[in-house]
């Protein structure tokens, strides 16, 4: 926030926050006018519309494979929704999604200098990861796929996901972290393998259990969006979302942000403004 803008807000606050005259009328002496400048906690979110920065990391869902506009899958839909908020004047996105990324490769991505810089500056970090970890097991056991084939990989997934979030937190302890869950596209390929639903649900449970260990971190479940037959939400490869699928994913992420997460962002902005006013 520029000094000029800060002084403008300071002038407003001086007008509404000055303390009452406290002089005595009974010989105690005139103590003068006590004034205080305070930024009330109930200031509405739209009072300080802010520019927010998003760092998106993960796999092809973040890169946007299947998006006909080639603009980043769910990200532009989410940006449009956020910029309609009174509390947000602009959204800046750094998209580091990489097709085919598994959790071990996500850790490498997060450790790169460009991503570290973006994470340090991000208000919100959004992740999509895990689908390729499952796909790895499917490919390696294609001819004889069983539930226990996924158990060891699921444990590795949990460890690496925890490491990824720890790395994000190390770069920026205050950012809001959103982890988008997995959906089951395999029903198109393995209609007779009903256990695939159970596998996806189990991995989503693991993701949620990890994310719940952290403050201002949220899990967004999207699996139910892709279970119905009423609307085709998959790209022609029967694996990635199509435009409508990405739009619905963005809607789910926005719904999560529109609750507690945006309130937290507003509160952090309010705190920063208060600290700047106190430093004047």
C-alpha cells in the first residue's frame, strides 16, 4: 500500500475514531482532548479491495489439459469468480502445473527458484496432485489389478504430499492452501472394476487427513461432480476434464474460498493496514 493511500485511509479513520473531550467541569483540570485512531474489526471486506496472488502447482489439471482455450483449466474460471468479489480488485496467477506430474515430481517443482518466489508472494496456493500416482499403479498392474496394489503407493503419496505442504509452509507460513481432490475417470475404462471408486475415495480421505493438520488449509472434494451420467464432463481422452468440467471444479474451489478462506484473507489485509497505520 502506498504512503499516499495509507494517509487517505488514516484521514478517514481520524474523522470517525477520535476520542471524546475529557476535560473536567469540577476543578480537576483540563486534561485536553484524548484522541485515538483505531481500525475497527467490523470494517467490511469491500473497504480495502485488494490484489491477490495465486500460485497454482500440480499436474495436468492445473496445467489445463482438455481445456479448449488452453488458458489453464479451472484457473481462469476461478479468477473470473474471484474478481467479482467486492473485496478483490485483481487476481494475479502463476501457474506451474505440469502434465504427468506425480507427488515426487511436485516436490521438485516446488523446490525450483521460480516457484519458491511465487510461493513466498502468494496469498493462495492451489494444488492438484495424485491422479498420476494412481495411474502409475494402474499401468504397472494393468493385467491383474487388485486393491492391495495401491496400498504401498498410497503411503508414499501421503508422505510426499505432507512434504509438499511442509515445503509450501516453509516458503510462506501465511498463505491459504487449497488441495483439490481426485475424481474417478477410470469408470470409462474399468467399468467392471467397482473397487476404483473405493480407491479414489481412500486417496481423497488420505489427502483430507493430511490437509487437516494445517491452519488455513482446505480440501475441496470434486469426485461427486464426475460420478453422474447426466452431463459429460470429460475431454475426449476420457481422463481429463473438458471445459464444463473445469468450470465446475472452479466453482467448487470458489465455494470453499468464499467461506472461511476469504474471510481470513480479509483479516490479514486488515491487520497489515492496522500495522501500517500504527507505524505512521
